[in-house]
C-alpha cells in the first residue's frame, strides 16, 4: 500500500510538471516580449520592427520592447537571440545579413537555420541602382555598355563589405560580366553623401534610405533590384528588365530560438499575417517601399534557404571578407 501511494504521488507530480508548459502557452503572452533588432536605431530594420511591434502590442495585450543590439555585422544581436530561452518572449528581426553571414563569416558560434525557428516573413524592400546626376549612362543598358568600355573606371560604393548593398552590386557584376571598383563605407549615410557629391559613381542602396535623395533630384535612379517594378517608384524600371533573372531585394521577417513552443509560433505567425492584411498597416509598409510577404513559417524558411545559397555564390565570387 505504501508503495502504491508513492507511485500515485509520482504520477501526480509528473502530470503536474507536464501541464505547466501547456498552461503557460494557453495564456501567452503574460509578460512583455523582447524583439531584438541587430542594428542601431533609425535604419530600415529598426523602423520596421517598431511599426510591427506596435501592432503586436495592441493585438497581444503585452508590450513588445525593441532592443537594438548592433555590432559584428548583425551577429551580436543574432547570437543573443540564439542563446535566449525558447519561451516565446524573445524574437529576432531577420534580414538578408543572416543569409549572407552564413558564408561571409567562416566561424560563427551558431548555425542560423538550425538554431532558430521561423515565425514568418514580413516584407521585401528593393534596393535602387542609383548613379550621380551627371553620370553618362541614362539606363541600365547604357550603364553596362559604358562599364564594358571603361573597365574598373566606375567606383561602386556600399554601406560596408559583405552587406546586402555591396552584394547587390557584386551580383550585378557577376551577371553582366562587368568590372567595377568597390568602395566600402561605414554605413549607407556616408556612401550617399559621396554619391551626391560625385566622389563615387553608383550605389545599390535600400529604397527607404535613398528614395528621399532620388525625389530631391540629388541622384538618379537607373533601376530597382526587385524582380518587378516597385509600386513606390513605378516610373523606375527593374534591373531585371535588362538583366533577366537579376533579383536582390532586401527581405525581413521574424524568428525565435529553437525549441519555442509550436503554439506560440502559430500565434505570432497569425498576428503577423493579420498585420500584413490590414489596410492601414499595408499603407505604412508601402511608405517604406515594402511589399508584404506573409505566409507560413515553413515558406519563410524556404526563402531563407534559397537566399543563403544564392548569396554564398556571390560572396565566393566577390571574395568579400567581414570588416
């Protein structure tokens, strides 16, 4: 009888322990959520996280706190998310650097696709192939002809070696067979200043950070890097109209540490998709030049895998090294 009582007590304890996670999931979230942005405040990633974070706060009834952890080419913030508890209270703003860095950095302390769990895609944002006002080429086709006649005479600026801005230009070189001299800067801001002043010739910058200068007439766009024209700049052709198959848009989504409960991932994915279907939210994202992605976590991870493979080839082609 004494043995039977002990056995029953053990069963009760085990069942109680197993019930705790389910209970915790059923009232998720019951405290603030930390959203790690692996960049400094003010950039496209930060702006996007704050717009979406406000939506999530209202929908979930808990604060979504944006935590900027810049440095290490995106890797400091990413590792912080990888090492965080898998309880749904830490998520990461995912961007092209997470795909690029898999090859750019030979020894990372994590394997991103294995150590994180996808929540879903948010938006795609094209870069814009932009030249100085007085550059002789007026179209992408003329630019390619000019580059072939003047090898290594064109200075291509970027926001830093290995960034999506840099590799968008390297992909263009790879697919057209032209050669340009890469001039890396510490951020898109100083690169844009030198583009405006004519110190460099071309920049494949993110649309949200270059569009103001384009509208002001300080620089001239030749093409957007998305597969089709952007609704934010419908008058500017796609680079792919001249270079078939070219596509180098920036994309953003969210992920959580590996092991985050499936019910939590499903809840967050539903809220992200609801945001992307909301007319007011769609208008805000359109102001950034963004096209909604949405879909399932699996679809987002499939895109991430394809992007990782694509950029691996361009990193190897360009010989890009982390700064």
